[in-house]
C-alpha cells in the first residue's frame, strides 16, 4: 500500500506540479495526436519505474 501511495505522489508531481500551462494546452488541443502526451507518459512511466526499483532495493536491504 505504501508503494502505491508513493507512486501516486510521483504521478501527481509529474502531472500537476511539473507540467507547464503550454504543455497542457497542447495536449488538450491535439489529444491523442499530441507528441507532448506521449512524452509525458514516457517520462512519468520512467520515473515510476526508477522509483519502484529504488524502493525495492531499499526494502531488500533490511
């Protein structure tokens, strides 16, 4: 459960805090045709994988 909460926090930070208004407008305008949408998905997925791997290593070292 703790991992899920932390992944949601990472997702929130990436979607709400780090996105500029310009990126949001481009994603809304072009929807599935927006390159910014796919970059966002790629980066958020990568951050979540990196975070999950780091968290997994911390848990296994105990």
